[in-house]
């Protein structure tokens, strides 16, 4: 009896796998923004990524897995920004730059993607868990940055860092939504106003000058 063996597929090098994952996630993001999470099909994502369904499913078995991959990738970039903020002598200055970077300099498509994820989280438990993880990570990271600011003197003592981080996250969400639905919206004036208020309430207390005798 003749036995025909199917040759094993060659293993991709780690960098090739990383490039392929990036290719798929970029395609998924484009499709989710263009068609919405429910209307975007895996076939459309395959076409946008330029690969077969069988190949794509080896990396991401579902649309939920694609959402998780997109979120993990973006959180990796955010983690680097927060690490830089914790090393800064003025943490509020770095937080303001991060807000401008995410809400103004990043492609509007990215903000549309996050609003799509937030909307899906209201009706999809799996996506809701991912969304909660994102919120927990960001709020904790901002709170840690503020705590470092207290330690180096750029933030006043005695503040509730978790509450302040939650307030900044709520501001971020509101501006992100406005930019996603209004392409002409420039968030920079709102960011400057918000950060001026933050500095007024969180900045170090100015020392009173002693009167000359």
C-alpha cells in the first residue's frame, strides 16, 4: 500500500511570525473601523491581510481574539509611555504630552477602533472583559505615575491617585469619542484647559516667601 505523506509546513522565524501577526491585526483594525465589529467578516479580514482563512486562523481563531490582539499591541505602546512618565521630573508635563500624542497625533482610525471596542463591550462579555482589563491597566498606570510625582515633588501630597486617574481616563474617553465622530475636531485646546485645571489641583503647593525682617 502506498502511503502519501503531506509535507509539514515550514516553521516561520519569530520575526516572520511577528510580522504576520502585525499584518493581520492591521487588516482587522481597518475592517472593524470600516464595517463595524459585527458586519466585518473573517473573509474580509483575510482579503485585507492577503492570506487564506486557514492561515489566518492559525494566528487568531475568532474576531474576539483579534480584538484581544489589537488591545495587547496598543497596551504595549502605552506601557512604554507610562514608563517614561514615571522617570520624568515633571510627570504632569509628560501626561499632557501623552494625551496630545494619543488624541491628536495618532491616526483617527485608531480612535474609531477604540470606540468600536467600547460599544461592543456593552453587549459582548468576552470583549467586556478585555475592555475592563484595559481600563484597569490605564488607571493603575496613571495612578502609579501620579504617585511617582508625589515622590519627586511634581505632584502635591495627600491626593487620591486612583480617583484622579479615573477622572483623567473619563476625560480621555470623552475627547476620544468626539474626535472619532468629528474628524475636524482639534482636541489640543481641551487638553490644555484640562491640564491647566489638573496642575491647579494636583501641582505642588507653592512655598510662601518669608517676609524680610
